[in-house]
C-alpha cells in the first residue's frame, strides 16, 4: 500500500459529486442570485412608480377641481327666455344646427333657450335639466348665476320716519330702481 493507493472518501464516490464541486456550478448560482436580485429591484421600482403616480393624481385632481356651481332655482330658470328655433336669427341658426347636449338637430317648431352670457343654443328640456344641477353653460362653463345677478337691477326703497315734538309720527316712502347692485 504504497503511494499508488489513495484513500477514497465515500462522499467523493457519490454520483454527481464532480458537478457540485465544479467551478461552473458556483458560477450558475451567482448568475441566478444576481438575476433574481435585479428582477426584485425592477419589480420594486415598478410598484413605487405606480404608487407615486396614484398619489400625484389624487393630489392633482382634488386640488385643481373647483366645486361645480350649484344649480339654478326655478325662478331664475324661468327668467331665461325661450323661443322657437325658427325665430332664431339665420346666422345663429346656421352655426348651431343641433343641440350640444342631446346631439339632435333642431326642428323649426322646437322650443330653445339661448343662454344670455354666451349665446349658446339648447333645447329647453335639455338645458333645463342641466341648469337645475349646475348654473354653468354646458358648452363653455360660463356662470349664468353671476351674469344674471349682474344684469338684474335692484330696487332701492327709502323710508323716512319723522317724530314731531308732540309725539306724532309721519313717514314717507320712495323707491328708486335706477341703480344696479349685486346681491344674492
């Protein structure tokens, strides 16, 4: 038993031992670890991006959207004049052949409303349904309530009460409607 005989370990005789200890197998494990790490990093960056975009969208929509103006009351709604489509000036009828809300062509005998602030034309039923919910024009978003209040003249009443030295009262009442005031 000299130098030609070597001690053989039972582990070394196991099938596949050469593959487990070969330099290529440790290289494959390193590639697998690096690839898995890169995949997890990419997945984390994607989730962070989605979360950041969601937060920014929430912040942007809540801060930039002004609340819609409240709808018009029936008395204001009835003060907007309505007419038949055939009574509309030819130039305005040619530029607005259909209702922008329902997209149906105007008929000559249909009742329409021309909004006073912007001159946009709508079917009465379409625009009334809209204006009960919002006081803005459906096309240009101009505020009708603001315009109606600016156009409406106010009535000023002057009351004068005079108390005489004998204790009797006299009063006078006068009214002026020439001044325009803004009020709600």
